[in-house]
């Protein structure tokens, strides 16, 4: 796997591309006019996106009807030798549709405990917790 980044202005704006060639803009959140996501936001997006792909895939294979899928990912950071890495990440998965609650929970468990490569990358250094909301009701 390989990505490329190219500086797009005289400040911090970068255009990143992976194998698809689709650009993702990255910027310094302290810039006067922010034109992209920060690298730390991209990490949270990676956790949310990776788990979403897993959960949706698992539920589709089980013929569950997903009408809506939303995820909110929050990261808690800690000051450490001049940097601020994540110490904890919380994920809130919200599903709507004709979905069996046990299947939704199992899909989330499989994603975060087995399949999501992004979450697994951080397993040993960041506590990642997750909860599932199904049709407005917490199931975990």
C-alpha cells in the first residue's frame, strides 16, 4: 500500500492520493483558512470508516436492511513529550432499519475485535471502545 502527498500552497495544505487517485485534502487546523482535515481527524475517520465497511458488509451478508448508518468517533488526547497522541477513542455506531439487534452487536464486535485493520493497528496503545444504537435505542 502506498500514498502520495503533494504540497498545494505556501502553507500546510497537502493533497493526498492513494491507489484510487481520489484526492484527500490535509491541512493544519491552525491555518488561517483551513482547507482540509487534520492528520489526527483522519485517524478518527479511518477508525470510523474501517469499522463501517466491516459492519455494513457483515449485515448485508446476513440480509439485514440498513436504512441509515452513521458513526461518531471521538478521540481523547494526552500531552506527551511535546506531542498529543490519542489515549482513548470512543465510537458510537447508529443504525436504522430492519436489523436484528444481536446481529448488529455481533457485527460491531467482529469489526472491532477481529477485522478492522485500523483499530487493530492501535490496539496496544489506544483504548478503543464502541457502542451500538439501533433505531434510536442503545443495545450496547
